[in-house]
C-alpha cells in the first residue's frame, strides 16, 4: 500500500524570467492541488504574498507586504516571515 504524501506549503522566489509563471500558472496549479500555503516572494515587484485556504481551484485568502516587512504565516506555521533578505 502506497503512503500518501501531503504538502503543507510550496514557496517560490521569483526572478525576472519566472515571475509571470510563479504568479499565475503555479498559483492556480498549487490551489488546484490543495496546497494549503503558498508564499510568493516577487523580487521584481518588491512584494511578498501569502496565499492560503485553497478552495475550488483558487486561494480564498491572500495577504501581501512590501519586501523588508514581516508577514504572518498562518497555522500550522504560525510565525512571521521576514522577507528582508530576499
């Protein structure tokens, strides 16, 4: 019997060449796959976004902050992500 593996989160740090793919295609794909948490650090835009609560192929909740600020990751992580280093 195969063991099921579930992912709690997938995180991406964009580059100039991957920003569009990470922010659109992967965002939808991870939501469809039921990945509970998707932190996305967009270095080009200077923004960190945290997407959570996947439902019907999209994330029902998102929060954003400017790079350099801290942003809270929801449970089960429950800590501030400091995106200043990105």
